[in-house]
């Protein structure tokens, strides 16, 4: 249980240090099942198709996590692609594959902090490699509003597909 006294540190996931077993995210069961199950270990540790970061206390107990990968988008999917100032037909984005906090952190602001860290990490890792921003697929309208408040905007093809241009992160 999170008491508010613990100091949470966001760092790369290490299966030898971080304890996923007690992570509980009832608001989005699929996020809990993914993180506490073998699929997370397969994606992040074994295959390394995603990078995993966790918000954990000093004992290694995890209270939140996010995963990042890469994604290419056709510029036809992006409104006003000329604003990104690249003449290419496709653009690279860092995909925020999953992000969740445990039930104890709901309403504390830690989720926003975790999202900010995810965008910052995506910028630091992706920008030098030519990524133009962060891409994600939101689960529902409530989550879309959360991301819109952070500065993400929906792609015209589907409102749950959203991007956050790195040029906005620098302002």
C-alpha cells in the first residue's frame, strides 16, 4: 500500500530488483494483467521490443510503469504534417505502449508525473534518432481527455490515436 511517505523513483525496469507481484490496477484490468504476467517480461526483458520503466520505492515495490517502443506513421495520417518541417512520406514516433499507476496512487498526481517522465524519456531517446513525437492509442473517451489536457491531439482517422509532437515539449 502506498502511504505517501515512500519516495518513488522512476527507472528502467530490472527483473532482479523490481517486484511486480503486488501491482494492482483495477481501473484497467488489462494493464495489471499485462504488467504482472509473462507478456511484460517477454516484451521488455526477453525480446526487448519495448523498453520498460517503473516508479518504485526503495524496496523495489512497483507503483506505476510505462513502456516505450518505436512506430512509423504515414504523413497522410497526421494533420498539417508540414508543421513538423519534414518532407518525408513517413515519420518516426516513439510509441507509449502502456502506462499505469496502482490503485493507491489514483488522484494523487503521480500519474501525470509518470506521463511527463514518459514523454521526457521518449524525447531524450527518440529525438536524436529522428523521432518526431510520442504516439499512443487511448482506451476510451475519459483517457483521451486526460491526454488532450497534457497536449496530445487526436489523428483525423481515429480519435483514440493520438500524438504529441516533440516541438511542443521544448516550449
